């Protein structure tokens, strides 16, 4: 089994993962704990982007409401914590259950539509969840909710310190990468990808494409919910803003920037997004404008995103 290809991009991705693995040690040596927090946030968003890529990049399902699962996962930590229930297994179980049920119910409806209608109905469901939590004054409403203690796990799984939480996030990222790799290279993944290009043909071969796509949608929602659980623990503060439609747009940006339909594309796309956001915001308050221009340029000239650029080097090496 091989996750990384035998190409130039393999060296880049391998080196990137190694750097992520030793990042806490590097930031400790240079005494820059801020960058560990920035990287932790980036890896959480990378998990969410990987989950979106599963339905968008491989399945061709463009969701503009995927951030709803981030909010659901975060509130599955925050609401129990509000009642002094800090058991991590409870938080994780609630996240998987609630995210999965929400994805199952909404996906069953959304997948009856296609194209722009699918985009709009996913946005509609996301906004329904957003305004539901805004109206819950018991849990802070629009002002949000403070989480005083992180999810409690056994000592060897504790996420109390910033470094421990970082390795929690990094481990979830590695598991997600491995799981998606196995999934898309199994028959299940082949059916999902095949349905994206020619659904009628897959149905003529005897596959129930609706069930496959719904299962993929649910899996994606659960993974994104787990990212939300990690984000709630990381920020120690949750609010409906986590599930706004702009966050969903950012996730799409991360996937497209890195390379939709590729394994490592969303990871490097998220890293580039977070880095540019931090860098540009220090230069000007109009950094969103620069970001928008970059997205336009990426769509026009950067086919395949960052992964596409790396693949171009792979092609040159093969020709050489």
C-alpha cells in the first residue's frame, strides 16, 4: 500500500508531514508559542477541508453549508460542558451521532437535487442551523458560549496542554488522510468518482448511486463534525459564527487552492490559506480584496491548484 506517489510532490508532502510532526519542538526552541496555536487552528481547518473534498473533489457535490458541521461539533462540546459534563468520550460520541444524523436527514433531501439547487439547499440547511443557535439564549445566542475546561480523556490522551492538543489534532489529521485514501481507492470510492462523471452509467452497472452518495455525504459530515469538536476545544469559545456561510466559502477556497479531488491538496491549500490570511492581515485591512483577486487568478491560471503546480514538476521529471 502506498499513499504518497513516486514523484516530486511525494517529497514535498512527506517533508511537510515531517515538519508538522516536529513543529512543537521547533516552536519551543525559537520560543514562539503563537505559531503553534496558528498551526493547530490550520490543521483543524485542514481536517474540515479534507471532509469537504470527499464530497466536492471526489463526488462533485458542491456544498455551501459544510461549516454547519463545524458548529455542530463545537456545540457538542460546549453544551455538555455548560452542564459540567466534560467527558471526552461523551463529546466525541455526541459529535459523531448528531453530525451523522444531521447529514443523513439533510443529505437525503439535498441529494434529490443537483447543480445550483444542491448548492442552495445545503446553504439553506446551514443557515437554519445557524439561526437556531443564534436564537438559543440559554447557550449564549449570538454572543457565544465559553468552555472553561477541555474534553477530559485518560491521562495518556489528555489535551490539556497546547502541545498535547496539537498532537491530538495532528493524529486526527493523519487518520483522516489514511481513511480517505483507503476509501477512495476502494470500490466505494470508485462508485463515488464514477457517479460524478457519469451517474447513469454507474446505475446501469447495478450500483445504487443515491445510497453511495448519501453514505459519502454522511461520512463527510461526521469528519467535519470531529473537526468542529477539536475547534471547540482549541478556542475554548464557541458561537454561531463558526457555522456561517462565509466559513463554508473559505473551506471551498482551501480545497480549490490546494487541488480538489486530490488527497493532500486540501491540506496544503489550508496551510497556504492560513499563512496568507495571517501575513496579509498584518499588512493591510483590505486583505480580503487581495484574497479575492488571488482566487480569480487561481481559477483562471492555476488549474489544479497547488497540487497541479507540483504535478507539472512531476511531468517535467518524467519527460527528463
